[in-house]
C-alpha cells in the first residue's frame, strides 16, 4: 500500500478536495497532526505546486487570522 503523509492541515484538505482518500488523521503526542492518504500512483507530492499556486493557501491564512481574532477578544 503506497501512502503519502503530511502534517499540513491545509494541504491535507486540498488533497481531500482533489479526491485523495484519507486513511488516517490524528494528533500526535508532540501536538503535530498526521494525515495519511492512499496514494498508489504517488501523485500527492506533485499536487504541491498546484496547491501553492491556488487561492487555497490565502483562504487558509485568513481562517487562521480570523481564529486568532476570535480567541484574543
């Protein structure tokens, strides 16, 4: 079984949107996340340039900004 693992929540969400099947998602004892995807053709990593050139990272950044505003009020 070929898989792809990332700790990046935004990239994991992007992969889900692109049809990659999520196998596991968990929070590790270190506090980091682990998202493991089924990746038989090993195409997940090649999605990174598409992710970076999309508006998705901008959206993710605004989500983080808004969360900070909510929790600091």
